[in-house]
């Protein structure tokens, strides 16, 4: 396989040899050839022997994202193998009556910078590294062959896209639609695939929501409720009353639809507003037996901690 070669410094070789999937710009001594940003390259240790293959990005501080340690393999075969492994791991853990879940979790599935979420018949791809743009056509082919989705929505944007040199995008490949109804543990949720937060839903909180369902009774306060997921679980777990606070009017609208779809609109109430104004006003009708607090990232850097 004739790939461009990247050589590491001796200081950079040591941590990379311990198989960290990210190699920073300061660990790169030189490049043989002219790889495009996002292209697969062979990565060599300082003394010249091969470390593995990774995706190169000349404009990112994370200069290399390692795909494989050891000899190169053909890229489609390598990506297909990772995808199949991720799919088979999910089939062992996704609960019944659940048709939305994270299928590919970036480094955790050996595909650094790639997120793939399933929402019923659709896939939403979160592009977090340049290679997902460089090889987008290949990814579309592989996802279609392995998962037969009705359509795939590609999302890139924000600070990550800027740092990676990714063109911001929100595009369907195939016949997509903005909203889809999906299920999680049998509960119904309407997802905004195009404009929703994250890829449309906070899929990572599934087991916490299930936990809350088991705890619920009495009065529950769901702060930063988004589209009402914790509230639905709390109501279905037997809460007498659930009050949810959320600032986004789009999310509040979906929460109301979700309450109706799950038959809990009589139990769940929405307060649309800023938590930091609503809470100090103190008229949320407490005391509460259970408070769910799932805030946004209030401190994304150490410097933001005091304000957060
Ligand atoms: C991490 S998400 C909550 C996810 C939700 N618990 C779930 O499981 O779907 C944080 C939510 O807080 C909302 N939010 C952010 N700042 C807020 C504020 N100051 N007041 C009220 N809601 C806010 C966002 O719109 C977002 O829906």
C-alpha cells in the first residue's frame, strides 16, 4: 500500500507507542509526500519503523488520528470491520422497544472523529474530524451496505468544524425528513433530526432515564428538560406530578407532543424559561421528592469554571 509517510519525533514516539489514538502536531518530525487534510497516511516512529496508519490533518492541533496500529490494510475493509464490530456490540446491549441509539462512538469504536446515531430508519452522522469529509462518499457506501438506512443526515459545525477545517453542513443523503417518531424503552419521542440539539436527542442518558423511572413517585422536578425525556420516564414510573423547566421554545413544543404521545400530559407540566431566573423566583410549587438536574456544559474550559 503506497501511503504518504509521517515521521514522529523521538519524544512523540513514546506516547504514540502506548496506543493513544491522537498524535499532536508537536510530535510530528516530518512528512514524506503531500497528504491532503483528512487523508490516510502511514505513521512511522522516530527511528523509521512503522507504527500504524492514521488520518492526517495539517491544520489541526490533533495532527494524526490513529486508525490502526500495525501494518496497513485497505481502508474500505478496515472501516467496514470497525463498523461491523460496533453494530454487533450494540445488538447485544440495545434494550427492547428501542429504535434510537448510538451506533458508532468515535474513539470508543476505533473510528476517531465519527459518530453515527440511529433514529428509526435514519442515520445521523456527526462529523468531528476532517477524514469524515474527505472519505464521505466511502462512508455513505459502507453505511448503506451495512445498515440499509432510508437516508443519512450529515452534521458538521461549531468550534470542532472550525478547528478541523470541516465545511459546516447539515445535509441529507437520500430522502430524509426533518422529524421522526422513535422509541426508547417503549416510550415515544419525536426527534428533530435537522435542528435538534446534539444529533436530535441526548442518547447517552438512556440508562439514567430508566433509573429515574424506577425511582419515581411523588413530585418530580426536571430541570433543563429539553424535549421532556426524563419527565416522560418519571411520569411512567408513577410520579403524581412532574414539572419540567426548559428555555428552548422548539424543545418545549416537542416536549408537549411527547407528553401527549405517551399519555402523560395530565401529569407533566412545562415551565418555559431560563432556569437561572425561574428557580430563584421560587414559585415552582415544591417541595419535590426527586430533582433531575441535567445542565448544558456550563464550563467548557478551565477559565470558565468560576463563572459556571
Ligand atoms: C443536557 S440538555 C438536557 C437533556 C435532557 N435532560 C434529556 O435527557 O433529553 C440541557 C438542556 O438545557 C437547556 N438550557 C440551557 N440553558 C438553559 C437555561 N439557562 N434555562 C433553561 N434551560 C436551559 C438546553 O436547551 C437543553 O435542552
